[in-house]
């Protein structure tokens, strides 16, 4: 007689699931034993449940298919939470199997007892507990359908004894497939949008992740409107390549050309973006927003017209209604601004004569040498800035990061999921020293699972982005110093290729050798701690903050930090503003 866990495995397989990420434990034993006996699903064994959830999130992002993660009760599923938040806020389909303490003990304060249904409620689109075997097949099917249709996390809580029990009678599961609905606004609303856009003198487009699959339509509407395209970070992968209208990013990670294109417009067309920073939206422009999720319309900046619709299908319907314009003064001005800004950014990526290295040079070198279909992951903090500014997308490359949830230590976990999902693609993780050391143990997973992920570590012995925030607020840096091991030596001790780079002339050779290594590899680069990443618009408060930081740092006997900062090219440009 099959167990409930056996039915769970059959139900997952019916949805096309091919692997489960996780860490075994007592309450999960029936599930992992069913996996073993079935033998057709891969068990991707990691060292920390957070990494399992991050890996599943990357898998789902890249494949567009359902990914599954499993954890034992109490602390095991608590460790899932951060990675599941990342998946939920990135809107990727993930099912989490959260095992629970024995049914009879629930509510007694039993060993490792938590309340998973309450814990996971906020980071999921569906969260239910199967308290008897008869419930479980249906709950699991509903969870999978919810994750796929709502593009989010679904959590199934199962006591260990329920998984061990004999399966209750139920028809065999049917295949659960992803379907796509074409959502297009009503023609009357499209005509209103066309009238607004035709009546504007200077239209700018803000494009986000909702533009996935709509590249040609996006370029087409930009041509008709003679509109520069600003992309959000989550839109970078889908927008910036083969696009003569792209003028870069805005926001904290962006640069001045994207900011100016938004600032100068009198009409803003927002396409599939939930760009979160209100201060970077124009103050006096008419705003038309298109999003398949109506709840997102107008929640970042007031909109004059909100259209619920799929971006690609909406643009296909909208573009023929527009009057193609010939006046391209706004577009040419912003494209010219972008060309100037791009030259300035590339100048900052020069190798220099001696170490520590410029992080800009590191990111650009990685981009130049990586494969044409590489998958890049990047840690939150300064690595995401250098990725945003220097890693080039080409329509075949992919980019995964914690761009909405913003968690540290995501790059390694995402890289694991990316490499498992696509074993034949090159996967490169751009890691911060703080991020990698937070979940350092899962470097061993790369060796154990034989995953040829390439790690590039920006070692500046600090939490550099936090230091930058402190500087901008006028606060003396405190609590951000990191005493690091040699990450390259750690990698070698784990059985990986590892090299530490301290001089610029060695970097291209080190990156090339790591990319060509047959297994996992790590390149640790000693980068400048004081390198600034200036936002596209410097406020008076930020300028004042930097001044206060410098004065207070000198008065605290740490003037050498200010001297080092003043030597950087970026600081001189900041000062000149």
C-alpha cells in the first residue's frame, strides 16, 4: 500500500516537476524515502534551507516552470522563509513542502514546534496544512495550481505522521500545466491612451520585468513615439539589448541618463514595472501605466490612465492607434546623454596600474569574457550596482537577483538553482564578501552536486553598500568591517579551483582560467573599499551628509579613510557636481 508521501511524489511528477531542493530531517523522512524509492526525481541536497529556497526561486525564474523545495519541521522550515520571500516578491512559481511535528503534539509546545501556516502566510499566495491523509493530494494540487497561475509561492504544511500514513483513496493525479491568458484593455481605453501619448511633446517609457517576451513590441512603440526607454533593474534582461532607444537605468542603481529621460518628459508610459522609488518619477508628467496586475496600477506614482493588460498584447493593440511622430528632439537629446554617460562609466572601468582593483573593471571584465548565453547572479549590495552598470545583456544571457526582496547572500543560492536547471549553460555569480560569507557553507554544495558554477568575489573587507549609506547620511562608518579568510584558499580546501587576484594585469587571465575550469571555480578579487557608486541624482541632503561624514571621520582620528576616498575618480566627479 503506498504512503501519503508516495502520492505526493506522484502528484509532483504529474505537474512536470523534475527535482526537489532541500535538506533532510526527521519529520521529512517519509518524503525523502519516497523520493529515494521512486528514483526519478532528483534530490538537490544543500547545506542550508535558505539556499534551497533561493535555488528553487532561480530555477523557477529561468525555466518558467514549477520548482519545489522541502524542509523539516521547526527550524528547518524557518530557514526557508527568507528564500521564499525572495521567490514570492520575484513572482516565480515555487511550492514549499514544510513538514510539521506529529499531529497529536500540535499545540502542546512540543520539541521544535512552530506554527507554519502563520509563519508562511505573508510570503505565499497559498498556505494550508493537510492534517489527515485524505486532504493531502487535493491540497498539494491546489497549491501547485496556485503557484503556477498566480506566479508565487504556495506552501503545503504536512505533519510527518501524515506523510508516513497509508494513502487514502483518490483518483490518480492529472497533469498540471501552465496556461497563458491574453489580457488586453478595452478598445475605448486604448484610444484614451493613444490620445494622451499623441498629445504629449516628450514621451519617455519606463520598462520593467513585465516586458519579458515583448522586446519587438517595445521597440516598435518607442519608434512610433520617438520615446527613450528607461529600464528598471528587473527589466534589464529583456530591454537593453538590440535597442537603439534604451537610455539606461534610473533609481539608486542607475545613472544620470535614465534619470534625465524621466525628469524631462511630459508623458510617461510605464510598461510592466513596479519600480518602487517615488522620488525618481517625474513630478509633472501625465502617466499611463500598463500592467497585467491591476493592483499595481498607481501604487508608486499617481497615474492618469491605468490599463490592465499583458504588455506584449497591449502594445500590439495600442501601437497601430498611435500617430507616428517625426519630431525626435527629445529622443536624440536623451540618447546623446546616454552615450556620454556610458563613456564616463566605461572610463571608470579602466584597469588602473596597481591594486586594489576598481570593482567596475572587475564587472566589465567578467561581462566581456563570459559566454554568450551565460546566466549571471549577483549579490545585493555593491555587486548589484556593478552588475547593473557593466554586465551586458544580449537577448540570450539571463540575470537573476533579489531585486525586489533585496536579501544579502542570494547570489550563491540563485547560482545553484540556475546551474541545476541548465547544466550546459555557464553560470557566473558576482558575490560580495559579506554575502558569500553569510552562507559560505553552500560552496560545498557546488562540489558535492558537481555544479560548475563560477564565483567572482568582490573582497573589500567591508559591508561596502552599508558604508555608502552611512556616508550619505553623515554617519561615521561603524560595524561594517569584515575580517575575511582568503576565499580562494577556502575554495581550494573544498576541492574547487580558487585564485586570489590583487593586481589588475592578472584579472583577465584569472577570470578566463576560472571560466574554462571543468568544475566549480572561485576568483577572489581584492577591490577598493572606498569606491563610490553615485546615484543618478545627488540631493542636497546627500551632499551635506558626505560633508558631515568627512568632518566626523577626521575628528574621530580616521582621516586616512577620507584621504583614500578623495583619491578615487568617482569621488572627484561627485565633488564636481
